[in-house]
C-alpha cells in the first residue's frame, strides 16, 4: 500500500465475455486459469472487514467523455480495462516507483498446455493508457504466473526481477519444450531483466 494512488488496494483479473461467442451461449468463452479475452480492475479501501465484504468493492466501468475513470459498486456495470480476444490470460501489475510506471505482465495461455505467449505493458496510471513494452512469443516456452516483485526493483528502476514458473507440461503437443532461458522450470524462477531506452 506504500504507493497506492488513493489509499485503496487494487486487484487485476482476467476473464471473458460471451459477446465473443454468441452462437453457443453454453460455451464459457476463452476462459481458464491461464486464458481469457479481457483484463478487469477492481479496488477496495482495505481493512479486515472490507477485504472480506463483496459490497465494499468498486469495479472499473470504463471512462467518461473527458477520459476520467468511472468506478461503480454495481458489478453488472464492470467494463474491461483491456480487451484482446483469445490473447489474454493470467495477469499481474507491479508499480515501479523509481520510474513512476506500472508494469503489467499478461500470459496468453493459448490452449492451456502448450507453448504460451507473454507480453509486458506499461502505463503511468492503473487505468491506462497501456502501451506494449515487449511481446515474447513462446517465452520459456511455457511461462506462467509472470510478475515483478517490488522488493527486487533497482534504485533507478531500470532493473527488475521477473518471477515466473514454466514448462509444467514438458511434452506438450507431442514434442519436448526447449526451456529457454535454460533455467526455466515448474518451480519458482527469478530472472533479472533490464529496461532499455528506445
């Protein structure tokens, strides 16, 4: 909570919307533990009572005509923060205080057990605009739960530790995954990355 913009705790989650699948409403869309179509943002003023009270949460509901975020307590009015059909999934966001930027890591889990794509976005605000930093096709080849622990951000913000797990299904699609970087494994992997100027 040290760098919360307003004293609230923010949470991100991935999900899907049946609007992409109108023919078969029984289809639960592109939605699993690692796949989705949208990213959602919710917030709560934290306390022991409010954290466990669904009625205390507010949901991001898009932006008004002036570009200001809209927050609502009505879950039916929730709107995606980001949307990319069949290309989103497990999501984390980390605030890099020295750079004054939020970094979002998204895993596109594809079919949930073969190669997975990972991409990183950055923004000055939790509600965006979000910009692509890098897109890593088949990273590791099957990285998941990608995040940047704040404890391991350098004083200038240029170096961060990327934490992830990888390759839980090493024979996916009938071939052995390559584990690139080579230390990638189903355990907790921590790899230093450096942010470069463009």
